[in-house]
């Protein structure tokens, strides 16, 4: 009989690995302020990785609950290692991962490996949580799963209720269909044959349930679709009515390529994908090879940090259309990356806002008169959205603001058992006046 991953390693060991992974995920930063993978996973045996990542994911979503209980129960500071272990434990208790007594026992065992002095505290803490009826699950700290400064910003923007309703929900699974109209019904039947249910919005946006490995979905090898949230797909509505064949287009901060491939659905004269990360651009190139014949223009890839000078010689000096998907806090995509709020700080957010302003200024100089710039963030914070654009327009007198979706709030709906909805995004579209 084949052993399951959980039986090959005791639960206390899985919990320690998951807690260590939490520490890694909350301390490593990327250009967008979040990452999907933990480097600590490399130290977990292959047979245990699935179970560890599962415990870790639910532990991240229980950080607010853990902090709220610690505030009420503990009289002193709690070590970081112990706090992450308790989060993993509460994440397991919250969803009945094992019988309560097993989770408590194995958490105490894991704690003993960390520090004998905390065993009694952990045992009492978890039993207090299990037996308590404090109503703590309904507090904003728990519902938003975020630190105080983050919740205060949401409250000032009037967004905390919407945020709390969506941030702990599982992410929806949304695709961008790239096939022909004639093939759509054939593909739909192939999906149904594999037990996949769908809900369509327009001709290209489709939500699937249940979420599945993309390689197993019919049409993957043929480049028939790619994964992209519905909010991100809104870019296609803003391309404009000018003859695409006459336009030179830049996708700034392009990697890993979602916006680039939306642009590549239009037959632009030339399309450039620029990013400072060569590794992330490699992912764009690989995906472009898969999508190949579905694209109407092949993007030219340039590794360059826009904030640095001089401008690369192998790239046009000015463009007719620029898309800036700017580095941001990621506050609109927390249900995909629930660690985001716990990794950010007010100082990091301020740095991101300044980076966005610098990028806008640098790229405006690269926009031809009469051209358009589309500014995008996956954030709901006003300072990264509407306030950022208002400040920019005060400094740029040759700038007109055009219609765009503006702030898109995170949403969640179900249609015949298919979860749908959008991540939180912000869009602005700016035109450069002619002399």
C-alpha cells in the first residue's frame, strides 16, 4: 500500500516546514511586493511538498486570526517562529484538517522542537481558542487578515467592507480564449468532457471550475488559451480605434507577459516588451512560443530598467501607445497572494508610490504627441491609483485624461457552480496633447 505524503512525515514535521515557509514568504520581496513561491520549499522532501504548501497556504490566511488571539491571550511578545507555527496550527484547526486533539498534540510536539519553554503556553493557547466563543472571527483584523496600518488605509478609502468580503475567498480561475469563433463550441465540448464547467463573459473571457493544472486543460499545447484575471483583460477595451498597423507600442514592466499578449492580439506595427528582470522576460519568451500562431504581432523583448539611462539603442525613442503596469502593493490581489499585507510596510508602500511617479514621468517623455499612455496597478489604495494620476497631471500640462475603468473593486459571484469575479485593479488612460 502506497503511503500518503502526510504519513511519510509526521504532522508536527509538516507544520514546522510550513511555518518555516511562512517566514520565507513574508520576508522575501519582489518588484511587485509579493511572490508565489517560497525558497524554503527547496528544503522540503519532494514527497511532503504538497502537504506542506497546503498547510502554509491556510496558515497565511490565519495570520490575522492568530494575531487577534495572541493579543487577547498573551501578556508578552511572541517569537516570530512561534507565531508562524500557531498560524499554521490555527489554519489547520479552522478547516478541520485533522481532529482538534491531533492538531493540538502535534503543534505541541512541533513546539518542543523549537523551545521546551513554550509547550505549556501553546497547549493552553490552542485549547483556549478551541473552547472560546469570543466572536473574534467577526473582527476586522480577522476578516481582513491584515495589520492595523493596512486596515486603516482601507477604512480611509471606504473600502474595508468590500475588502473583508473578498480577501479570504479562494481566487477564481479565469482564462483568456485565443481561438477562433468557429472553434469555440468545439473547445467548450472538450472542457465539458473533462468535467470542467464554464461561464463566459464576451467572446474571450471564461471562468472554469474546478481550477485545474493548465497543462491538463484541452488546448494548452496548441496555445488556445492562457490564464489571466478578468480585471487584467480589461486592457483590451482601451486599445483605441486607430489603425493598429500604424502604431509603435511599448509594454513597460512587461514580464511575465500577460498585458503583452493582450496587446499582441492586435496587429500593431511593432510591439516592444520591456522589463528589468531578464529571468521574468525568459518566461514571457517561453509563453510567446506556446501562443505563437495565435498572436498577430511578435513582441520584441528588451531587458532594461526604465529608471536608468541611457535609453537602449535597440529600442525606439518614442511610441504611439505605452502601457505601464506599474510595480505596486498588490492590495487588489490578496486572495491570490494573502501574504501581501503582512509583507508590506508604510515605508515600502511610500517607496512604491514614488517609483510609480518616476516611471510615469520617464515614460511620458517616450510618448509621441498625440499618443496615449495606459497606467495600471493591481491595487485598491488611492495613492497608487487616482491620487497618483492627479498628482502626475498637475505636473504635466500637456496631459488629458481619457475614459477608463478607474478603480475596479475585488468581486466574487457564482453562476451555476462556477466561481467568477475580478481582482482589484486601477486603470487610467492619458493622452499627450499635440503641440
